[in-house]
C-alpha cells in the first residue's frame, strides 16, 4: 500500500494514528506531497485525487481511496477485527455520527479559519484557496467562532463519557484530537472553561498509537517555509 500525505498535517495525522493503532506502519510506503508548494493542485496529483487533498491510500491493485474516514474504515477492517469504526450496528452508527460532527464542527471550521482568515499555506496556494471577495476574512473569522463552539460541544460530551463516541477509543476521538492540534497550530486555543476536553486531550496524547505514530511533526523544511 502507498499513502500520499505530508508529516505534521492534520488529516494525514489521523491516518498515521490509525496505522499505528492497527500495527500497519511497515506495510505502507509514504509518498510526500508538497502542500506548501501546491503540488496537490496540479494535474498529476489531481489524477490521484480530484479533490486535490491528502491523504490518499493507493492499494496494490491500483485502487485509490481518498477521504480519511474511508481510509480509516478500510485499514480498520483489513484484519477482520475493527476497533476504531465500531463492531455492532449501534457502535458503527454512533461513531459515524460523532466522526461527522468532529469533521464538520471542528476540522472543517478550523480549516475555514486557517485558509480564509490567515495567510494559510502561503503564496503558492493563494490562487487555489478562494476568489477575492469582500467577506472572505469575516467568513474565516466566523469559522473560528464555529470551531470554539465545536470545542465547547465536545467538552460537554466528554463531561459524561470517557471517549467521543462513548466508552471506547474510536475514529471520532482521532478526528477530534487531530483537529485540536490543527486549531492550536492555527492559533485557536481550547477555551479555559473546557476542562473535560483538555483532560481528554492529555489522555489521548499519551496513548501509544498517538504518541508513537510516525510523521507526527512537520518536516523541518516545511516549518522553515511557514517562517517557524
Ligand atoms: N475530507 C478530506 C479532507 C482532507 C484535507 O483537507 N486535507 C488537507 C491536509 S490536512 C489538505 O489536503 N489541504 C490542502 C488543501 O485544502 O488545499 C479527508 O477527510 O481526508
């Protein structure tokens, strides 16, 4: 299997955690995609994923699977013992629901803020981000507010249960965790009042699959291009 991605970026991070959780790291060849240089918006990569996004999984028979949720489901079912996407109809449904909420209300909101209200991935990406329109920055700022509301929502969820979708660690936790990392990097801290979310984040960051995943940090060359 091949995975097209870039170390340190949030959705690739989701898959790196899944690979680590499932013990699949050594079965994957990683192919780096230069997001800051807008490689993912050029024809060769668009032939791999017409959405122009990473990660993408390529199977040995050439099948291309994009969308982190779909990749997670594939990897989780590969050994016949899914642990991240649910086993019973009820578990599957609740995980799917919470996963979608995390993607829309956190990952998507932070992404909107990052790309529209900040310089985002930089000059090479600007032409692909959004046409110049008067309300662009304001819309981006609204996404920041939405992300904070998302954090408050998940804080409430985690007050009453140990994990995002109930009693067990799942793909929904991975998405919330990666989104919070993204939020931190984009300059949206968790509100002080969200104590349960903070405690949960600390707990998740210490799970072996999260702590020991490959490619958890940005490449030094990318940090330099971000001016960090
Ligand atoms: N829905 C996609 C989103 C993937 C995504 O947004 N990936 C980011 C990297 S974390 C990306 O490729 N961003 C570049 C861009 O939007 O141009 C998924 O779940 O995999």
